[in-house]
C-alpha cells in the first residue's frame, strides 16, 4: 500500500493540528493558573470537571463517536453521495436532551456528597447547568466532526478543531476576569455551537435530504465497546480516575493534579499517540514489523521526555504557570506532584504503542480487551480501597498509577510471545 500526496497531506494536517491543539490547551491552562491559581474555588470546580471529562472521554468524545460512525458510514457514503444524515441528527438531538438530564442529576448528587467543601449555592447551580449543557451538546459536536471524516474532508476537520481550540483560548483570556471560572465552560459551549453550525452548513445537502437513508446510520448502544474504549485509552482513563480519587479526598491536591497532568499529557501522550497512529498503519501494511524495535524507539523517546521533565520540571512549570495568582510555592507543589506521573507514564507510553498490534484485528481480540479492562478496573478498585480506608488519597493515586502501569505492561509482555524474535 502506497501513500499518495493527498493522503500524506491529510495526515500532516491532522498531525500538526493535534500538536497545535495540545499546545493551545497548555496556554489555556496557563491563563487559568495566572487568574485563578491554586484556590479552593478552583478545586471545587475541578471536581465537577473531573466527572464531566470522564463521561466525555469514554462515552461521547469525538474519537469515540468517530470509531463508531466513520467505519459504519464511510462505505455507504462512497457508494451513494446522497446519503441522508437527517435521521442521525434527530437521534443526536434526542440523546442530547437525555444527556443533559442525566448529567444535571449526577452533578447535583455530587454537590450533596461534597457539600461541606462548597461555597455560594448560586455559583454551584450555574456550574451544574453549564456543565450539563456542555456535555449534552458535545454529542452533536462529535457527530458533526465524525461526518467530516465520513465525507473525507480532513482539512476542514483540522481547521474546525483548531478554530474551536483557539477560539476557546481567546474567550477565556478576554472574559475570565469578568466571568471567573464560568467562562471555562461557556467558551467551549459557544465555540461548539458555532462549529456545529458551520459543519452543518458545509454538509447541508446531506442534512436536508429525506431520501436515501438507512438504519445503519444511527447510533446504537451495541456499537459502544466499553472494553475496547477503556483498553485503547487506558492512560487517559487511569489519569481521569486518579483525578476523581483525589477529588473524593483532599480537594487541595486536585489543582496540583490538574496542572501536572496537563503537562504530562501534552509532553508525553501527544507524542506517543502520534507514534501509535503510525504503528497502527505499519501493522496494517506490514505484519513483519519488529515489536522490539517499536518498543525500544518509544522507550527512548519517552525516557528523553521524562528526563527533561525531571531535570527542568520546575523551570517548565514556572514558565507555563507562574504568574498572577500562581505563586512560586505553587510551582514547587505542582513539580512534586508531576514527579508522581513520570515512571508510570513511561510504562503507559509503551503499553499505548504495544496495544496497537491488537487493533489490526480487534474483532478477534475481544477476549484480550476484556482481560485488559479487568486488570485496569482491578487497579482502580485497589486505589479506591486504599483511599477510603487509609484516608490518604495521594497515596491511593500513586498506588493506582504504579500498579496499573506495571500490571498492563506485564500483561502485554506475556501476550506478545514473539516480541524478542
């Protein structure tokens, strides 16, 4: 299989836009750090955000919906350009209302569970409403972005992703002094509405058509393979779970966790995730690719990034965050928390790449994904047990990170019998 110029160009658009969006995310967090710092209010806000991000990442995010819709619709669209998206959109709107009600209920329950840590009731209610709106319309965002890939418009996909990220950054910068933490949710909601409108305009003919359509275009519960989603995205799953565990205990640490995890996910996972995409492509075209070589290259890249973060972590944090309300002591505290991630995420970087070989024939590897999910859930339970019984949630997160990363790595080593051949 040879790559043509158009395929290469599409890949480059996606590759560089994904890196740029990660960089914008770091800048966005830097603005929040300067304006909000390590305040109790931000800790409260991050507990809500942890719940919402967790649901978003493993239920209705763009990658999840893409993995369902693109394989299902791409072949249908290639055979018939008049394929109607109307039924799918009606279903999306219906699910959006249901997601709002469910999210609102869950977040209200969280406010009662952690009511002793919360301050103004009006602010809490506004946050709950905004987060519920954000999660409900995120499904429409995921569906429209997926349809851009269905029709093969990768460049517009990259444009809109970058536009949403940079627009969110600008709005937060302009209005955070006026609206406080609320702008962190209002900004993406506003940009999602705009981007959804633009994409629907681009694909207007397919949304208007009432003719050629099929039940195969709809989202079904059976399309969501939870085991596969957790296994493939296990570094993020563990990372978000750790943030939830910290939120259950001492909320003073959740801000440090958030700031340090942004750095880890930006400096490590974005590099490794792009390596993973290349590995998946190579496995699809060359079954003789050396696993040992792949793992070795990934290890040395990750090791280099970790050494930089360990030696110059304070300086990096100070450059990114230390201004305004983010103090020098906050820099030291965030750096100390950052070091917790380095060793586990070295293993996560390796396992995220190693798992790509099982994606080539994922239908026949159902049992593999099931076993891997069981390992992940078991380590999560261990972290929760330690947190509740020891009342030490930072220790619980450390146990979670180390046991999960080492367990997954060991499991994959034993599964890949031909690794060193």
